[in-house]
C-alpha cells in the first residue's frame, strides 16, 4: 500500500478520555503486528515511499496532525485500545525503548509489509512479519530483564495480539507478478502458502507465551479505487478476480485458526473477516451514511485511484461521506465500524468463534 512523503513526524502517544474508557484496563496490553492497515508510525522512521507522515493524513485525528497512520483519522486498533481501556499503542520505532513506554503494548506494524519477506520491497524499507515478531522477541527480553520471567510471561499471556497482514502479498507481489509468481502458483496454491506461513508465525508467537490473538482477514481490495482505475471499470464494479483471492485467503485462514485453536493448549485465537464487514458497508452504504462508495476522498485520476494522496488540496472536504480515504485505505468512519464489529459484532458478525469483547470480558473475570 503506497504513499509518498519526505517529512519525518514524531509519533505521538495519546491518552484516552476517561469518560469513554473502562474504569480499569480489561487487558494489560495490546500488541499490534501488521501492515499499513494498522501502522501507527513505524514507516516514519524508514527509507520508504510508503509513508503517511504528511497532511491531509491525520487531519481528523485526535491531534489533527499526521502520525504515520494511513487514514484521515484513527485506525481500527485505536478504537479497540479505547474499548479495552488502554492508551493508543506507540510504534516500536517511535518510542524510547524504556519498559514504561511499552508496558501497555507496542505497535510493530509497517506499511508495505507482507507475510513474504520481499513483498513491498519495491517501495523501500519495511519491517516484514518475521522481522516484527523478532522485534516483539526483543521487547519480551526487555520485559524479562525488567520485571522477571514470571511477571513478563503473565503480562504477555494475558495481553491481546492483533495481527493484520497479507494484503501486500497480493498488491506488491502476486498481482505485480514478482519472480514470475503467477506462473509458479495458481491463486489457490499461493493462498495456501500464505496461510501456512502465517500459521507457523502464530505458532512462533505461541512459543513466546502469546495466548490471546485476533487475526483479521483481507479486505475486498478488488473494490479499492486503485484497481477500479487500473482495470478501467466504468460503473465502479469491484474487480472480481482480485476479491476472489481475498475470499479464498480468508477461508483458508479461518480454517487455519480453527486448527490452531484445537492444536495449542490454552490458545484463544479468533478470526475476524474484514471482507464480510467491508462488503456489508459497501452494500448497505446508505444505512451507514456513506454516499461515495467508489471514489477515494484523496487522490487523482479516475476514482482518485491513479495518483496517491500527496497534499491537502487533493482531499475532499467531507471524508465521512466516503468509504475510501485514498487508493487503498478506508476512512476513519469505516475503521470505526469495523472496530465495532471486531469488538462485539455491533453492525454485522465478523469474528469467529467469538468477538473480542467475549475474549477479554471472560479474561477480566
């Protein structure tokens, strides 16, 4: 997922309003692994074109300043941090490295990252899935040195890990036909490879005493303004062959989650189908208050899917009426709806076998 800028903006750790948060946190910490769907500033510190460190990114955020989030406002994990009574989680590269800065969680997500190490590499530096898990391993070692192994294990095993990754393995690998991949793998075999690779990384987290995991599926990227423009769609219909791959990946990932839950003692893993939730928004957009379903709020070209969001002048005035913020990313308003669904299925059921609220309320008791 690509954005271009040259200014580094320090990431900001924000506190949440006590009136809207639980009186005490429902979990000790929230750790985030993923791509630009949940990057909160990692790529501000990397040499990459995939950056969201300039306005109009962040214009509707709490600080009205860009922080590296690929949105006009909040990303889903911001809303979920509020739900569990935690402050917004800082990016791994944007905090000091002190345990006090990381005790409520860390966001390792990096725009452009994929399950495959090289996915997104044409954009410049990024932190891949395997590298993010290594960063978490380093954080865990700091916790052990600071508080002792028992306390660190207790903290990690009771914290929530949110994993949102995989879309760049299509956008910046398979659909670009990197390494002649589409002649080597049919979509089904490529999807199976990705799901199996993700499964192994979840096992690696489990071996580090991670027990509570939310895995989100892929969004309907075939409906994104970039592909509507690229495929020359006249009437705004989604690109079916791209969406089919996302649906297939989600099916395999949900099956993988069910197998892991049965395989790993005490594991509490849920799968949240972002494709289902997003298609519900697209199909029922009027009920949700959206009247622009195909054109991005910020960009250039048809559907504003040709040129990425580079300056405030390129953005619409009312992003809340749009589903898409830029070529690939949804608006803050969509992120809020998806977060509600992950939390308790408020608008439509997305998560299996349970919602995040069911997981953490049971933990809190």
